[in-house]
């Protein structure tokens, strides 16, 4: 799947399905072990949720998906995205490297996992959440990850 969180072993879309539809498999095409991209795009569009990477170019230093084994060669221009999204007032990152990269872009401390901070961006207050990784390599049960994401989605008025 040419989209965000495509790995069948990643729990992002199960977290979202669980929270919004009471069904962790809502976005799953289980027999094909993949996620339904069209259903995801429709849902995200309806809810007004934008997705982006924090890096445009990275080098994997080892053959793993671990943040520690990534080198960011070119950051994504998140400030430019924010200028194009004038109603956006909340950003959430789902990994340590992404959180640190975003914090560095805006000159703030990276929040602890499950917590948030705020910063000023061109006259508007942005709330920045650092969420638990949805990777199964992150040692937290799906229901506990979903509980952390529920706090975020409740705070922004989506649940």
C-alpha cells in the first residue's frame, strides 16, 4: 500500500478503527493482510486529518525500522504545510525520531510519550502531542496505545 502505516504488523489503523468504529479490523482486508486505502482516505478526509512524514529523505543505517537506525538527510518542511493549513492547531508524532525532529523545527522540548506541549507558530498556538509508536516493536498493548490516542482525539474534538 502506497500510504502511511502500510505494514500489516503496524497497529495504527487498528487503533483508529477501534476508537472510531469499535472494531480494530474496520480498515483491514484480513484475507489479503492489508489495509483498505480508499476507506482510510475517505475517513481521514471526512475527519480533516492530514498526514505527513517529518523527513523527506532518510538513510537506514541498518536493516531495521528502528528510529535509532535512521539518519534524517532532509527534513520535511512542516512550517510550509502549516501555512497551507491555517485551521490546523494540533500536530501529533508517532515515533521518537519524528517527535525530536518536529521539536527541533519549532524550538521546543519533545513531550513525553502520551503528553503534549504548545508552541507559537506565526501567531497561532499549536498543540504538539508525542504519541506512542503504533509499531508492534513498541512494547505496549494495542488497548493501551488506543487509550493514549483516545486522549488526543478527545482533546481535538474528533471523538
